[in-house]
């Protein structure tokens, strides 16, 4: 248990079974980029946020910025650990209102060069883990009888494969969009809404890595790659993590109360479907 988790648990909802007065949202991959922005956005809207990440120090740092926040190390590819977090949140805080499956990875390679190990790793983190997390969250939400909301971070690359050097990533994100629909269909009767967000070119550490890879693979400087991505975006700027976080918060809240099974594009017009 981290210092932040103790602090979060101490500020109003420490007792097992005692219901948090605030809605509770859990986020995976919350230590960086879109996940960290989502934790901040949901916190500013009054949620108690449970920030999880493979990188413990990263999620602790984000939780330490916020009130009513706790951090916990979590590898989303471990179904038992995922279940343990969902159950522990519900046991300690008495509710789990929102689950954001956001953790994801990417790497770039020409389609014919992707190894079996790389393919399996991408699918394990980006798709299978969304399955495990959704199951764990939905079981708790169903048992509570009060419904809930699940949001999966897919991608613009979950709607179009016209993306260079990301074939395994594209396969995983198309999978997330389909899985989101199947979950939404089965869970609607339990009052659980499930949607995904499809961001475009978001300025995060993942993007920094992709700029370097694509530059190397194309043999062009990274600022040229970045200029291409901006030119590909009709709104003519890179997307910010906050652009995505605000849409996740909208999907989590009552204004989206009759939206389920959707894959919401948040990309400045870079791909319209
Ligand atoms: N940045 C973009 O342009 C972009 C565009 C579309 C979709 N996305 C998606 O948004 C999500 C967040 O991406 P980001 O850009 O903020 O990336 P990021 O690399 O900044 O953050 C991802 C976080 O996920 C964590 N993570 C990785 N593997 C994990 C695992 N096995 N278990 C738990 N946590 C793990 C990392 O430690 C990191 O903190 C990902 O699903 C990504 O595919 C990003």
C-alpha cells in the first residue's frame, strides 16, 4: 500500500464498507499522459480517484497532487491483480462508479517485421487487459446494484488502419472498439454504460516515443513528422491529454446518461467517420 493510498483512504472513506460520499473512479495507466489528465479532470469534478499504473512512482506522483486521491501499482495484464483492486476499492469505499481502462502501449515496426512476442505483448496490454478490467469492474458494479460507467481508451487507429508501422496496435484498438460494443450490449440491463474514446495525435510520452520511431523508420527529422501530424489535423494543432480527459469525464457523467456502446472521436477532425 502506498503512502498516497493511505492518505486517500484516510480522508473520509477509510472504513471497510463505509460508503464514500463522493463518486469513485478508478483509472488504469493513470501515471502519465491521458490517464493522469483524466485523474486530474475527474478529481476536479468531485470524484474520489483511484489512480493505478504499472509504474508505481508515477501514479503516486499524480495522486499526491490531488485531494481525495489514492495510488496503487497495477499491471493490467494480471487478471487477479485487476480483480483485487476492483474488489478492494468497493470494500473500502463502498462504491465503484466509474472505471477507465486507459493503460496502453505502442511500438512501431513495418508489418512484415512485427515479431510474435511484440504482437502478443500489444494485444495483452491494449486488448486482453481491457477485457479483464471490464470484467472486474462490471462484476463489482453489478453486485452493488447501482450500475456504473466503463470507459475504454481506444484510438483513431481503432477506426482506421491507414496508419504506418502500427499494425499490431491497430488490431488491438479495433478490438477495443468491438469489445466496447459487446460489453455495452450485455451490461446495459445492469445499468452499466460502456463507451470508448478514440483520440488522435495526443502530446504525451507515448507520442514522444512514436515521433522518434517514425522519424527513424522514414528517415526524416522528428519535427518533420510532428508537422505532418499537425497538417493531418484540420484543427491544426496537436491534441492535449486534457482534450481527451474532458470527453472521458463527459462520458462518465450524467450528461452522457443515454450513451452506450459508442466510440467517440476526439481528434480535431483528423479522422471523421
Ligand atoms: N498519445 C496518443 O497519441 C494516443 C492516441 C490514441 C490513443 N492513445 C491511447 O491512450 C492511452 C494512454 O496513452 P498515453 O498517450 O497517455 O501514453 P503514456 O505512455 O503517456 O501513458 C501510458 C501509461 O500506461 C502505463 N502502462 C503501460 N503498460 C501498463 C500495464 N501493463 N499495466 C498498467 N499500466 C501500464 C504506463 O506506465 C503509462 O503510465 C493508451 O491506451 C493509448 O494507446 C494515445
